[in-house]
């Protein structure tokens, strides 16, 4: 199918309610006509993590509103669309259900095609949305809920080369910030503190580097950080600003080193790729980006702008267009899936983390 397609995308799998309109003509760069996101950080702040029931209710309230805004900002009405794409999993089931029900309602009312999208496919296809990157390429997904290496051969052809066996790195950044009394989300606060810290003062472990392959682990690092903090507090009765900065710098260096070495291994498994791309909130980290760019050479390194790196509906609209072009769509039996691995042949990952399934 070579015609220009305009899709509405809906995203509600975790703690961001998103609606976006994307237009794409084969051979041209895709156009993000609108990309509206309503976050829920304040709603969950007091609980130290996303509360699924609260998230689902907020999605149900906000989805209609963000959809209206996305259509208005794009300057289109439902009549101008060629289809509606919605995240059908993996994620927190109440939120995913809210999105799927709205998409079904809109498709039933308008007769538009309904296209269910895997949230992870949305992230994984983002370098095509932003840079028209040719298949095959390597993707590192690093966020608060996901951490995996994917070889991407087509709109629905993904091979998982490795992933976390416990926490996602964003979770570890958030936990580190909490342990050090820094504001959430933890990634930006830890990165900020680390700027004035000495990464060599605390010897943090580099988990799983002694094992072959591309799997990762971050829960041990969290524990190591807590022990190091407790040792300083026991010795001095508290943490100075410099202690905090050194702890942040040491932790960040450990995460970046592990991700860099595992990326080197994943790249070695893919000698034929057109690029190495990252997505997810943790990909905003400058130390990490710089190290990944170095290890990617000579293949190009791609890091999408932050609004398209973190959870958003533009990536869902775009992934829906790519799937629709292969001749696929769904009907009213489309179901919401809490777990939905992109690569059904890879062994299931252990652990699901507080931000939901990593499938
Ligand atoms: O992709 P995202 O918005 O949501 C999902 O979790 O899916 O990622 C959010 C995560 C949070 O854990 C946050 O602390 C982390 O990304 N993050 C960062 C940075 N900015 C955000 N981690 C490290 N360095 C950053 N600069
Ligand atoms: Zn995500």
C-alpha cells in the first residue's frame, strides 16, 4: 500500500495518557501532526511508584480530552483519518483497556480500521518515524519499564538479543534518587548531581559482565548503592552534598558501563545493520549517550528527541501505519494484553517490576 496514510494513535499502557496524529507517505519522512501527552507524575508521587488502579481511572478520564486536543492541534477531524492505532499491550491492564475501548468505540462509530499495536513495537520503530532508518537495525530500549536489545528486521520482525533479568535501569535511577533524598523522576536528578561527583570514589559492581551474552541486571546495583550510603551515614552521621554527588556519579558510571559493554556485544551479533538506535527515558542521559555513540561507530547512532523517546502516542500511530501497510488490522475482538513479548521465540524474562510487565 503506497498511499499517504493519516492515523490517530492512542497510548495508555503506563502512566502517560497520549493521543497523536501522524501522516506518512512511503519514501518520505513521517509527519507528526500532533503529539499530546498528559502525565500522571503528581498522581502517583506519594506512593513511590505507579498505582495501577489510579492510573487506569486517570486514563479513562483523560483519553477523550487528549484525543480531542490531538485532532484539533493536527487540524483534522475523524473524517480525515485512514485508521486508528491503539496500544493493546504490554502494560498495566486497566490503562490498556481504557485505550482499547476508546479506539473500538471510535472505529465502530466511524467505520475506520482498528489497528492494535504492541507498545514495544512503537518504541522499536521510532527511529523510522524520526529518521526513516532502513531495516535491519539494532535497538536498545532503556526506560523505567523496559530494558532490552532488539534486532529489528521489519515492522513485525523483532529478535530479542537480551534484556534485564530484574529491574529496568530507569527504576534503578528512580530508586537511587529516593535513597538519596533527591526528587522524582530520579534519572534527571541523579544525572544532575553526578556532574559534580567523582565516579571512582565508590566501587560499584558491573552486574553480569562476567557472563556471556546481552542480558542485564540492575537490582544488585540498587542494593550496592544503599550499602554505600549506609556506610557513609554510619561513619559521619549523614551525607554531605559531595557524598551524594559521588554516589550518583558512581552509580551512573556503573549503569553506563554495563549498557555500553552489552551494546558492544549486541552490535557484534549484528554486522549487517544500518544503525544503532536508543529509545526510552534513560536514553536522555548524556553520559550514557556519549558512551553508546562511541561504541556504535562506525554505524550511525540515533537518539530520537526526548518527546519521542519516552512514552508517547505518535510512535503508536506510526507503528499502526507500518502494520496496516502490511495488510493487517484488527476487529472488535482485539483484546488488551498485560504481557505481550515482541519476540515470541525468545525465552520469557524474569520479573515484572513496579512499572508493569517488561514482556
Ligand atoms: O520512557 P519513560 O518516560 O517511561 C517508561 O518508564 O516507560 O522513562 C522514564 C524513566 C524514569 O525512570 C526516569 O528516571 C528515567 O526514564 N530518566 C532518566 C533520565 N531522564 C529520565 N534516567 C537517566 N538519566 C536521565 N537523564
Ligand atoms: Zn514505554
